[in-house]
C-alpha cells in the first residue's frame, strides 16, 4: 500500500529524489483503505511501500492511533531513513503491528554518506537499529557497493560494521546510476553519454552499468558484492541467531532453501575475493 509518494530528501543515487515531489495521503484516507482491505478482502499483512514512511511523525502517529482504535489483527512493514525515528514513534508503531523496517543505511563511512547526500552518520544508524531491536522489530538494512570515491577497504569496513549491527537481513546492491537520479545526471555530464537515453532510443544494449565515480573496477565491485553476501550470511553467530528466532517449520524450510541456493551458487563463482574470508571459517573476521 502507498500512503505517500516521492521523498523530500535528495540522496544522489536515488531515482525517487529526482523524479517527483513528496505528497502525503491523509490519515483518514489511509485508515479507510486499511479497513476495506481487512474486512472486504481478508488482508492481514501490509507492506507500506512508501519510499520513506516516517517522514511526518504527526501523520504517522495519527495513523497508528487510528489503527489501535480499530484493534485489527494486522502486521506490517515499511521503509525509512534512520534519522526519522525515536522510541515513542517506534513503540507506538510496534503496538499496532509493525514487524520489520527496511532501513536505508548504504555505508559505514561518514565521508561517503556525505558525498552521496545521504546526510546521516553511522551513529544514527546504530541508534535506530538498536531501538528497533529492543522493541522486537526486525531490521533489514540496504547497503551499497560502488559509491563515489569508495575503495575496497571501505566496502569491507561497511560489511563488518553491518555484522555488528546484527541486522536480521542485509540487502547489498551495487550502486548504479538510475535514470532520473542526480548521480545519472552527473555521470552523463562527466562522460558525455546518457546511457538510459541511448537505451530508450535503441542505441545501447541492456547491460549492467557501473558508477565510474567509485575507485573500484567493475570486476572488483562484482566480486566484493558476492563476498559481502557470503560473508554476511554464512556466520555461525548469524545462523544461530536466525535459528533461535525462527517461528515455524515453514520459515525454517524457506531459509534452508535460500541457503542451499546460495551454496550451490558459491561453487560456481569466485567469492573468495577477500583473502581473510573462507567459506569454512564461520567466525567473522576483524
Ligand atoms: S534514498 Fe530514501 S531518503 Fe534518500 S531520496 Fe531516496 S527515498 Fe528519500
């Protein structure tokens, strides 16, 4: 469900920042849609797909108070920046069904965060993720590889820091210049080529595109991405924590299926880019 469109922030890599203005639906309209989904269509889980759900605390609190009054058996998830939450907001959200937050974390390096106009610092991420964990809200962190000025050591630092954050899930992506983003405009100016324009005109083939502002080569970025996933998920601590928190046989089987798929992929690709990483050494390296 969408309760707002656009985003008032201006992260350079983000297509939403470049494309439209931030607009919100009223709490009454959001609550009416939830009620209809719940009673007419039997919906019990909602993913609020807003680019950044907690932008307006007052509006969110009105929605949460309305949800509490409706007393529905509902669980929901949302996406947010880490600098928009406090304990009161998260606790109220949890009490009316919030189960997981998808955080835009991106990097552990404050210079990189400034360069990409994320305008957060790692301490804010640590505080937000910690607050959510204490309230038993699950944390998923979005991380990026190949940011402006980023080197191999920055990526290793980010992934090792993400492990200490004890995120329930990490989604790690390569930074690409998306159409409509400031990053794409910068790269078009720097290189004189607008890949997406040429693609639409049929002059370019579909391909994986790269951020030339990074100090990584394309091959390094790709290998680091694979290393990051294996290094993050195949740790004894992570595996044990996930097993302890698993609530049903179905959930356990889902995790096993994903692990088997990752393992089979491992043997066909070179993920041993980082010399400190060994698949059979489950403890996180420093
Ligand atoms: S990355 Fe998130 S906070 Fe930044 S502009 Fe995009 S939606 Fe907004």
